[in-house]
């Protein structure tokens, strides 16, 4: 840049990542029964869809979501870790946590269909402050998370980027290609989506949301 301008990136949004492969085997094993329950539970939805379409499509485009994993056997250590880590992250971000406590509001595992087509549109989770993923089954052939610029004022005036392969101040979104054992935590105001999965290899991950509450609540 000419004229020797100086600049600082204000209003940054952090995404925290960590690789913890030693939990993958045990958490996959603990998750198996919950995914199996979800598949049994969703058979009726698939059957009703096929009846409506008058064609056998199976679980094409389907994503299986477990019931809550909060305080479930096999997830206790991981649950404690994400709560402790989220507290450190919020402190690192600059929030005053001295009179606040954390509440795990949502905690579940999901798996994309083996027939492919599974994905998630851009979305937020309501009434929470910290969100995260822990990947149990993934590869360079599976779906991946995409994070979208949360600044609505910028999005209203967005135009063509010079090089979409580079992460710049103009970037509208970024993505991560996870491997099993990757943990990603981020502020819940950050909209996210998942790319379409082709069912080539298994894709499974734990998702969680955490609220910040006053101690007197």
C-alpha cells in the first residue's frame, strides 16, 4: 500500500482450534448407540418422504441428530473440558467472567447419510454465547464447516473479491477441512454452515452450545 498507511484489524472474530485425537476412539464408541437410536427414530420420516415422493430414496440428503448427550456416560470428561476451555476463551476474548457462570445448553452428535447429500444451511443457534464442533469421522472427501462474516453492515455492501483463494479483509466466508480429533470453538454469533457431503466416507461430529449466565441465576 502506498503512502505508508498503518492499519489495525478491529472487530475481529476469533476461531479457536485444537487437535485432541486421543478422544476419538472412546467418543465414537459412546456415540454409536445414540446415532443408532436416531436412525431408528427417523425411519418413519424417511418412509413418509418416500410415500410423498412415490419413490425409494432412502436417507439421501439426511442428517441424523442424536438426543442430548448432556451428562451421558462416556462424555463426562469431554463435557468438563469444553466448559473449562470455553471459560478460558471468553476470558481471552476480553469478557469479565468474574461474576458469570457457564451453562451447557445443547450437546449432541450428528452423522451425515451414507447415501450422500447431507448438509446444513447457514444458521445460528439461539440464546448462546460459545459454540463448537469435535470431529469424530471426517476426511478430505467429506463435508466441512464454513464460517460466514457476521458483520451485516459489510454484507449489505459486499462486492466481488480480488482473490477468493486468499483470506483478506474482503473475505465473505472461510472454511476448515477437519480431521478426526479436531476441536473448533467460536462465538455463537458467528453463522456457520456445512458443505454438501457426497457419502464417500463417514462424517460424524459432536456439536455443542454454551450460555453465559449471571451467578444469581
